[in-house]
């Protein structure tokens, strides 16, 4: 099967540096070796995803790296510390994009919907070739409310977490989406994910959109960030 090695993942160097900064060069290097060993061991269990040809390769194998990191730590770190590290690791492109891109502008919202739609079309083609990957469904762009909607009905990260007893680690991945959308001046409204429900839903609007004001973001009993309508 074709899979991504750690050397092919852009996150590996930063994870190694994080461990050395957090634990010192010697201990950090030892933990990083354990992370690499665990990652390689799990690669042999994975179904075929298409490796780097999969449009979500970084999400799938980046998620595997975070799972390997979490189980290789000598003692559990505060989830807040890990969350900050993971969201900055994965969402750096959104932070850069937010300097020029603003979802409060209708043209930018329309453009992000086009990006989501193109990604969804690619995902559906990938799903035919690699059925164990992400399954994406989208909805027409809501021009009246400047809102984009889509969802995943299957997530390989959630499937892996469930099979390996790591659902408590999965929020580190899922919660990053809220941060990423906020970095481009938007608001993610999500009722649930494939880890705490049946689908991972995305309703994306500008941060100043009246729809955004109708919801608050809370943490559920499993650690997932979810959106709840105010007053309910």
C-alpha cells in the first residue's frame, strides 16, 4: 500500500522541535524516536488511502502523527497546551491567508465556497478509488445569507481513533477547524463531528454575519467544540 512516511509530512520537523523544547534535547529526541516507531507501526494497519495522491493526505497522516505523539508522551500534557500546538501546526496557512482574506466580504465568502465545492468534488472522486477515506457531501451556496455548507459523513481520523481507543485525543484535530476559520475572519457553526456524532458538519459564515451571533461555541462532555443556538 502507498502511505506517507514521516519524512514526507511537513509537520514532522516541528513536532520534533516541540519535544526538544519541551523536554530538552536528550529526552526530546528519545520521545521523538518513540513517536516515529509508533507511527511506522500504525502505518501497517491502515487501509489504502492513496498516499500523497489523496487530497486529504496531510489531514489523514498528520492526524496519525498527532495520535502517535499523544501516546508516546511520558506523561499526559494539559490538553490546552497540546491544542495550542496542534492548531498552530495545522492551521498556519489560514493564519497567513487571514492577512488578505476576509469572510465578511461577500466576494471572499463566494470564493471560499468555490474552494470547498472543488475540494468536495475531488473528495468524491477519491472516495471511489479509496473508500476508507473522507466521504464529503456539500450543499448549494446560500447566496441570501452568504453561507457555505458541507459535511463529512466518514472521517478516517475518527475511525482510527474509535478503533484504537483514542477518541479522547480526536478533539485535538477536530477543534482546530474553529481556529482555522476564525483566522480568516469567519465563524464555524458545527453541531457535531464523526467522533461525537454521525457527521462532521460545517456551516461557514463571516464573523460579522448575523447568523454567527445566534450561536455560541461550547465544549461538550467529550472535549469537542460544538455550536449551540443561544437560549436553547
